[in-house]
C-alpha cells in the first residue's frame, strides 16, 4: 500500500489518495487565501483533469476529485503555473479572518509562522503522522472552535495583556487546557508537545501523551492557568460559543462575505461563475473556511448583497440557518464507486422537508458506505448505505451496525417519521437532540423502520 492509496494519509497535491470516484487531492495555499483569478484557474483545472467536482472540507481545505494518475500530475503542474504555493508538512492553521477582524484579540499569523519555522528547523514534519495538526486562534467572530487539533493555541485578553491558552487533543469544547502563557512560551510549548508526540511514533497523537507529560507541560511557565487546575495538572475544559463562517462580516477595512458549499461540494463550473462575479464586484481575496465555506474579501455593502444573490441562484448556502449546514453527506452514488445510496439527493430531500427539526443541536450524517468519510465521528443520526439498503445508526458512526433499514428510494421518508415524532413529543424549549435522547435509540429505530 503506497502513498496514493493509504487511507488516513492526507491526500496532498504530490500524493493523491485513491477514493471511490478516482484520486483526490487536497490543498491549502501558503498565503492563506487565493486571488479570484487563481480560484478560477483551479476550477478550470478541475474541469479539465477531474470529474468537475470541487469541495471545501470541514477543516477548510480545498479538494479536487475524480483524478487519474496522469491527470493528477497535470493538475499539479497547472497549480504551479498559477503561482499557488501550497502548504506541506504539519498543518498549522489560523482562522479565515486572521489579521482582518477588528474583534480579534491578536493576529495569529506571526505565531503560526514561528511554529511552522520551528517545525521545519527541528525536522519534526518527517517524524509526525499525517493527521497531526496545530491551530492558532486569534479570537474574533470566526474562531477555530469546531476544528480538532493536537495542539490548540487561543489568544485571550488579560490584565497582563494578550496571553495564549495552550490546550491539547480536541476541539474548542473537548481539548484539555494546560496553561496560559505569553507568545514566546506558547511557541515553545507547542513545539515541545509535538516533540513528545513524535517520540511515540508516526501513529501517535497528543491524546496519547501520558499524564506526567501533561503535568510537565502545564508547569512550564509561571503564568496562571485560565481556570481551575485539576489534580492531574491540566486545566478543566471550558465551553466555547460556536461561530459559523456564513454571512456578512465587517472588517478593519471593508466587508467579507462567507458563502457555504452545500454539503461541502459544488460543480466546478458554478464555483467559477461565482468567483467571476465576485471579481467583477471587487473581491481581492478568497479564503477557505472551516465549516465547508469560502470567505470573499474586499466588498462594499452593495457588492456584498449582489454576490449573495448570485450565490443563492447558483445553489450555494447563503444563510447560516440553512438546514443543509446541519447535514454531512459524502458524494455517494453514483459519484463514488463505493457509495450504495444517493446521499446528496437524500440529504436535499430531508433538508427541504425538515428545516424546523434540523436545529443547532442535531447532527445528521448520510454516508454512502460504512467508511463514513464525510463525518468520521458519531452523529445523532447516521444513515449509511449497505447491501440491505439505507441503514440508520442512532448516536454512532457509519461503522456501527444499523438498528434498522429502509430501501434507498424511501430512506428520506424514514427520517421524516422520526422528525414527525420529535414535533409531536418535544417539550417547549427542548432541542431536537434532547428529544431524540428521550425517545431512545430503540424507539427512533422503530420509527425509521415503520411503513
């Protein structure tokens, strides 16, 4: 098994990954964003060399699908000709409004660049696995809360000035906070964490670090921790507010517009048309955003409204409350050879008929097969394609054994029955997810199976 087919590896431009619909490449520009002309050029390359589908992932990476070994090499050459430098090695990620948001606590880009340089200088990239990552969050309206990482740095305001919270292994809600330090110490601790992970081998992550190692990291610097320290030396996990990259955002200079891709995917031709329109309206840069979105920068209020209208006409997501943002769906059949069900068609039907149920508490995952590429973690409801049709997993992943099945053509109706039960039985103010918990896994599965 080589780099072109090994699952779990990151499908970089130089090492595309084999998937059910051909080979896939994933790229992030070094500069943090793309010019409109560059994004248009990438879309044209996707049409020439792939299957014409472009994606933005949950982490904010750009993907081009449907490549062959030969066309992948041609694509790489065209990316180089466009002058797009792509990141390699350990991802050190910042938010989509980094350096532009007037509500930002600190510009995270200098610290992120220091960490990248330290990783390069120490040779850590060759010793760490492909999924090890770092986030550097400057705060503001588009935080990195939803992105999981081995090392998380987040800027906070204190009486002593700007400090950086250091946390490991998780997202904004689940990561274990260690300590709060100044910028130099944050850089040093981040690199120390990566060294410890590297010592455990290329399959290791920060979650594999021992308690004594976390204690040593937490006692690195004399600054106080962000909140109650536990007996083990780490800091208690803190809840954080969610932020979503769709909508209008005032910048230090101008306006940005966040536009989502439905289920993270769009035909390249539609992306080209949207970007051409953005260019004529004055867009100067497009940044990839966690949450399967693009942030267009450099607008006046009038231009912003015009691009929103164009995006809505083309089928993009322009409202953060759009029910499609609550559904994770892989390409499915027929786009992917591994897909057993038409995931996107099912997702569109469910979204159109159950907007009131798809609130912020509920995650619905529709997977063409048991690999669960679109949402590896557990979801409140997971529909998965298999030999018996469309199975339903309650509070689990696509790899779990479904509790019930329906024929593919009738799968959306099964979810409609679950949604109808939520409408009938939930209490005033109760979330959809809480109501599902009360109904119980067995009850939900029975509702899904009912004719």
